[in-house]
C-alpha cells in the first residue's frame, strides 16, 4: 500500500506531486491560471445550463438551441485567425483581457433574453470572447512558462475544476426557484452572479506585466515557419472536434431525452465527470514521462473511445454518468499534452497565430456537428451521434500517431530540459 501511495503522489520528474507544480502556483503564471479558473467557472456554469435553458426555460425549439451553439462556434472560428495575428503583434495579454470583458457581457445578455434577435447577439459576443481567449491564453501561458507540460496540466486542472464547480453550482437552481417562484428568474439570478464573478478574470490579467516583445515580433498572417507541424495537428484536432461536437455540448439534452432528467440533475453529474478529469490533468505529465509524450496522447484517447461506444447501451442515468466520466477523463487527459506539444514545436513568433488557428479548427467542425447532433437527437435518433463520433475519433487517433510519432525524441528532450529548470 505504501508503494502504491508513493507511486500516485510522487512525480518522477520533480519529486512529490504537489511540489512539482508549486512553482506555477504563484507569480505571473499563478495569476494567469487563476484568471483562467474564474473564466472557466463563470462560462462553465452557463454552458452546462444553456441547452436546457434555451429549450425548457425560454421555450425555443431544439433546433434553435443547436443553431445558437453552432453560431457561437462559427463566430469564434471567423475571428480566431485575426485575433491570433493581433495578439502576436499587439500583445496577448490585451486580447485576453478584452476576451474576459466580452465573456461577461455575453453571460449578462443570455440572462435577459426576450427575443430571438437578442439570443443571436448573445451568441455573437460569446463567440467573439471565445476567439479572444483561444488566440491569446495558451500562447501567453507558453511565453510565461516556457511551454512546460506541467504548467499546461495545472492550467487545464484549474480550468476544469472551475467548470466542474460550475456544474455542481447548478444545484442552487432548486432553492433559487423556490425563493423566486420562477425558473426563469432563478436562471437569471444565477447568470447575473456568474457575469459579476467573471470580471475577476480580466482584473487579474491587468496585474500581469505587459509582454516586452510584443512590438518587436514579426507576426505573419500564415504560420509559414510552423506549417509542417501545425497543418497535421489541425487535421487531427478537427476530426476529434467533429466527433465531440455531436455529443459533448449536447449531453444535458441527451440525458433529458434518454432519462427524462433536467439540468439541476444533469449539471452535477457532468460536473462530477469534469472534476475527475481535472485530477487526471495533473498526472498527464507522469504518463508522458512513463510511455512517451505522443504515446500518452494516443493511449488515453484510444481507451476513451471504447467507453464512448458503450455509453448508449447504459440502462440508467447513474451508470451513464459513470461511463461518461471515465470517457471524459481519458479523452481530455491528452489535452495539456497536445497543447504543450504544439506550443513547443511551433516557432515562438507564431504561437498566438497557432493558438488562434488551433481554436478555429477545433470550433468550426465542433460547431457544425453540434447542429447535426442536436437534429439527430431531436429526430429520435438519440444514440446515433455516439457511433459517428467514435468513427471520427479512431480516424483522428490513427492519423495523429502516423504524423507525430517522429517527434517523440524531441519532446523527450524538451521534457528533460524543463524538468531541470
């Protein structure tokens, strides 16, 4: 038992697990990660509730809910590329701060929707803020933490914990509804609270020193220095996103159709799965150290796909929640490893652009497939999106392994350098 506990708690790279992350819990990196936590908490609470809120509280049809998710993603895709260029040229911190302000504005608008046009405006602002975050945050973190996978693991941990708390936080809707006498008012109070809390993110980012290199860099509209690694990465990522979009943002809707439960129940279930995922992020560098960076990504995503295929056959929502939690844990465990991989391989002058393109090529297929996933579910083909998703996952994992296995020695070298820093 003692050996087991030691194996779990001790990081072979830097000793005790907590100690290996301590350097990233303070200073500029610590404040940046805390700002990301607040953003994840506020937006996570809204995103877990939004599918149910639009259909069941605002009484829009299911296809409009799917359209809103799709529109948000399309706006993010359209603006991720230019914001990536802007962040490289004028400063990634400025773009991140602006993203926080727009995010809180979008949440506030969602709270007081009274027409379809207002719903579209809120979706537009939400997509705009996502483009700003996607093109600035990871590039800014890579600059501050030298692309160390542990910094990205801690960042993903903090962000996922924030989203997890957001899922659990939806349980306050029951007492709020009892107190206010209305589901609509309860949701409005919740969203308003999240908009206020989210302002802490840009406030923290203001305390981070400006990038001294921002005006001296030579940004490019196209990532010509990094195209040889970025293009195959974007292809693999797009295939994963195309599959994930059909199920992940629609899980509250799927659970309501499959098991007749509302978001006050599905929210905590999804929040629990997100909590387990957050813990797995801390062990991602350990897995990469043991089996290799690229192998760790392929292994975790491959096993996750097995659980994904089994999910539609679960008989009750408790079992479905457990299976989904395992699937989510394994699939997302690869995220910090993939982010540190691409931020380490691309030219540092193109990190903002690479980050923006990565976000765009994730959100575009993710958003498009969300619409079709919602359409299939609302048409009675509730489980079909899961099998389509699994096929896309298998294709992506195979392609990623073929293209990136040759970079394993370089990632091992970068890991050794960062562990000795």
